[in-house]
């Protein structure tokens, strides 16, 4: 799928594939340095983080393990409520592990704040967060994010793992949706 296939649905491209990959490679460099000589477990949050996880992991030189969680936050439509339910838990015991949560986007921060706290209660050595995108204007809680790809405006975005009604996840770039797509 490329821009022409979805051109009618997108208002504009916010971050190109090149920009995403360049930033991921810089983030990977930092992560490699920070975790040198330590074990590292990447925890991807399904489904949005699939692309970030796959690309970030390939930019890393360190040996890492990868595991996945699926969570859903109660709430309607595109708003998260902060009440989170685990749909799929980790297979990995976190005792003594260095955990890096890998997320697609931080909006209100409620989901990640809950998740980080949940994982910290499992006896890990450390829990940090890496997120490809962050909307600073949407923040409702302070979440300490050690690695951030890009800060973006407070608009609904799709692509690179992010969906609208399960569509657009496979786009290699991030764009904003045209209003007609969501009934605007
Ligand atoms: P909170 O508000 O808890 O929400 O930080 C984070 C989760 O909400 C979803 N989300 C989005 N999904 N485009 C999307 O496709 C967006 O602009 C967007 N903003 C938030 C996403 O699942 C994220 O993990
Ligand atoms: Mg998500």
C-alpha cells in the first residue's frame, strides 16, 4: 500500500518512512548504549506497537528478548479512560529483568502510566518506556518516557501500526485522516 491507495483518506503525511526510520535508528543507538552489558526485554503493546517493535529491534545491536501484551482501556471511541484491562498478558517472568515497554503513541498517557505501574509491581530490575509518538498537548498524567520518537500535534493519526477502525496499520508512514473518513 502506498500513498496513492489511501490518498483520498489522508489529509496529509506527518512523518515519512525515512523520518521514522532515521529516528528509530537514533533511539536504538541510545538504547544500545544505556543497556550495554545488561539483559533487555522489550515489551510491545499490541496491536499498535507492532511496527515500532519490529523496526526498533532491527536497529538494535544488543541481544534482546521480545514479549507482548494486549490491553484495552475502557472508554468510548478514540478516548482512553485510564481503566485498563489486560487482554493478553506476558509469557515472561519479570523478576530481575530490565524491561523496556515499546509503544506506538502516548496520548493522555493513562494507558502507559497504568501499564508501567503494573509491570513495576512484578519485581523487575527496571521498567522504562520507548514511544514512537507523543502528543504533549493531550497529556493528562505525567509519564516518564525515556525514549521518544517525535512529539506531534494533538490530532488523530494513523499508519505505522496505528489504526482507524482497524485500517491503515500497514502504512509505512504516519498521516492524519481526512475528516470525511470519520464522518467530519
Ligand atoms: P492514552 O490516551 O492512554 O492512549 O495515552 C494511548 C492509546 O490510544 C490510542 N491512540 C491512538 N490511536 N491514532 C490512533 O490510531 C491516534 O492518534 C491515537 N491516539 C491514541 C493508541 O492505541 C494508544 O496506544
Ligand atoms: Mg496502542
